[in-house]
């Protein structure tokens, strides 16, 4: 989870830096607003991609643990059945 926090911090810092750079650049207001909107979309997409990747990773690990527990329970049932005989 630390990696996620670091990544989010880096993205937030980059967004602030890019926004400030655009705001202080000599350009027309409409052009500046367009650039800010475009950068916002890019950052939103990047964060969404990272979040989707994180969710996929967590889901994958959950399935692995679920399978491991299921196997463990099955082995326990088999040993219990052998002990009863």
C-alpha cells in the first residue's frame, strides 16, 4: 500500500506542477483552460489505470488465498475421514 501512496503523491505533485506551469505560461485564457482540462483528463486516466491494476492485483491475491484455504480444508476433511476408518 505504500507504493500506492507514493504513486498518488507523485501524481498529485506532477498535477500541481503542471497546473502551475500552465497558469504562469504566457498564453490566452481559453488556451490555458484547454491545457488544464487536457492534463486533468490525462491524470484522471492514469489514476484510473493504476487503480484498476491495483484492484486486479488484489482480486488475484484473494483468489490465490481462497484456493489455498479450500485445498487446506479438503486435506483436513480427507484426514478426518481416514482417522474415522
